[in-house]
C-alpha cells in the first residue's frame, strides 16, 4: 500500500522500502521531462483519432519551423519574413526525389539537406549585404517568386494541385498506427530541434547571437567575425527549416506550393514566433500548439479565418510585443538567455 | 613604437574630415587628442579602429599596416575602443556584455566558457561593477555604462585603448572617478591610451602629450602645458580676435 506524506514543500510516497519524493514548489516543475511525458500521453491518448493526431503533427511541424527561425532572427539580427521558402525547398526536393526517382524518405533526407544547404549558402550573402527592412523585403519576396516558379514549371511541380503519391515517412501496414507513429516521429523531430538549438544558444554561440542581435557593429569592434557567424547561422537554420519541409512532404504524402509558399502560411509561422516571443525557443512550442488549435477551430467558421489570422497577429503585436513568454520574462529578466550566473561555491 | 600614423586622409564627399594627419604613439603613453567640434577626432578614432578605411596614408600598429583591415582583425591585433555615447548590448546583462569581449577579443587557446566568465567577472571587479553583474545593461546609469565600456575594452586584452570623451555627460565627481579609474587601469595593465577629450583640465592632468586637430589638420603637438599656450591652438578654440587681444 502506498503511503503519502506531506512534508513542508514535498510529497513523499512510500511503498515498502521504496521512497519517492516530489517537490511541490512550482519553480521545480519547469522540467523538460514532464513536458515531454505530457505530450507523449496526449498523443497516445488520441491514438484512435487520426484528425487530432494530424493536428498535433501540424503543431509539431510549425514548431520545427519556428524554433530554427527564432535562432535565425537572433543570430543574424534580421527578421526573416520568408522561412517558408526553405520549407518549399525541402518539401519539393523530397517530393520530387520520391515521385520521380522512387527514393525512400531517408535517401531523400540526405538530398534535402544538401539542396537546402546549397540554397542557404547561395542566399546567405543577404545577411551581410542587406539590413533591416531590405532583408525582410527580399526574404518576403523569395517564397512568392518560388511559387510563381512552381506555376510556370507546372509539369514538374504541379503548381495548382500539388505533388501527390510521395512515399510515407513510416508504413507499418495499418493506417491508424501510421498516423500514431508519424505523430510520434514529428514530436521526436521537434524535440531534437529544441535540444540542438537550446544547446547552441546556451553555449558561447548564444552569447554571440545575442550580441549580434543587439548591436552587430559593436560586436565586430570587440573582435567577433560577424559575417562568418551570420552566414553559418543562416545556413544551419535554413537546413533545419528545410528538414521540416521534408517531414511535411513525407508525412502528408502530398506537397503543394499553394499550401506552403503563400503569405498565409508565413502569417501562421509569424504568429507562432510572435506568441512565443522573439528568439524564445520554448515559447515557439507553446505558440505552435496555440496556432494549430486556433486554426482548427477557426476553419469551422469558414473562410473568415484568413482575415482573423492577420487581425490576431496585429492585436498581439500591439498588446504583447514580446509575446506571451515576454510577460513571464519581464518578471524574471535575469533569465534572458543565455543565462549567465557566477555563483559562489558554497563551502 | 606602438602606433604610427602617416599622412592619413579621409574625405566624405567634398569635406575632408581628416587631412594628412601624422603622429606616433609610443608604448605606455597617454596621448590626448583635442580640437574644436568637427575637428575630425572621432573620425580619426574610427580610422584607427577600422570603421572607416583611410583614403590615403598609412596606419601602422606594431609594424603592421592596418588600413583596410576589418574591425575584428584590428581588435585581435590589440586595439580596443570606447564610445562617446555608450553602446552596450542593452538586452544583455553586464557580465554577458563583457563575456562577448573576452571570447571574441585576442585569441586565447582552449578558453572555456567558464574561464571566460571568470575572466569577465575579474574585468568587472577591476572597474567596480561586479555587484551589478546580473543587471541588464539598459538599466545601468551613465557612469556605470562608461565603466562597463572600459571593462569590455579591457576584456579584449588590448595594447592600445582609444577612449572617446569619457567625461561627456558626467558630473564632475563621476568624471574624476572615471579619470582616476583610467589612470589606474593604465598602470595595472600597462596600457597605452589615445584619449579624446573636450575637458581641458582632464587632458592637462592626465596626458603625457597632446595632439591638436582643427578642420581635419594637425595644428600642434607637444606637452599639454606648451600646447595650451600656443597661439594657433587658442585661435582654433577661441577665435582670431581673442588670440590677437591676448598677444597685445
């Protein structure tokens, strides 16, 4: 029989010789494993409902785009308004390789990484020569140009209808299980992205990113080779966004330029980043789930959601310029990443 | 010789901001750079630190020509600077501001992040800002920002520091504290300083030698006391009339 005792700020569970302590104080709850366990439970709980599993997968894909984007915005000190360009690059590479050459998802992943890297390196010079509004404008136009490109080369890209018949990311023979495993894989991918970006931002690269975001000229004066850093950041984050596109293509089995490349999709990603807060990667996850749910409910009220989305974005910009996480951080500003504390060792 | 400037010229359109300026700075000196507003003092600092590229002339730092080098390479060679209007990283804490300089400044092999934090704390302690290490730079006072800039400049392990108007906007008490701090740093870290300043009293007391610029040209140089009595310098600062009335 399990005995539960309440000792000051702890709950103690006893089962025979086994003793388990749980700290009640909320500041100890910010534990990654709790969040992961909750998400896993949610997914497993919804295993019989493919539509809701797709919803969670969509949220994870949004997060996979927003997490590297958050790093990119900070690390280059520039607002990228066209992250969906690399979603398109990744998705179309995967789709074309799968349909025309019959490649499986893992083969097309390698090609996606290479193609995304190539485009990222070609465009990375933009972070050096274009600043502020110009950078935003150019990046805003890139996906739209790509969309036109897919319409012109309709025979290859199937601009209007999109490419279908892409090999599924996982196929175990049972559709219900496919959905469940795909959803778990999307969660895994999101967690990997979160882990990688978190590690990077907590290292010295995080300090460089924050310095470039605040004042790149001063950072240059203090000995930081800002151009090299910005190019590397842009390339790495773009490849990560490309991988998100690859996943979307292989999960849904179809990939259409009209879904991912227009401004509506960018608005969603922007909303995710805005809700999370600029450069706040954990906020992106909250934002992604919020936007996916919002989209789910708004689509029921008809095409008006195309107007509601920008409206909500505008409201958020006015009311919460630092996002929902910004509210939290305003009270705990010392935790602005990278968190640096010099602690005295207790003797 | 640490720094040798030879016939350096920089023009912005038709305006020659710096026009054929030459002087040397030896190791361990404090050289004052004075002149009326718009004389080209800050432009000269920007030329030395690599913000601008000189149109003509040569700037040798430790026998290396640094004209055309990007700012970060000049910083690695050992030139650091502070700004007239403090330019911290506003959203970073004081210690994070200094850590950037420690990590990016002069190359040190195998410098871990922890070591860099320790070094940054040491720099903050030297300028008396350790107590505010976890305060965001945007929440610091002007005097604290100036000391933070000094700590940041120090953290890059420089040989030469270019100080741009440290007294600007400070009250006399804080100004005196800043001047004392700079003199102490110079002794402790064996620095060489090129000091731009408007407050003549500070320059008179602190510098070993003074260079005077007016309309981009060097008009005088020498020990502070000789320079302030020079009629050309008086004319540049106070006008022809005053210079003539002083003669008679």
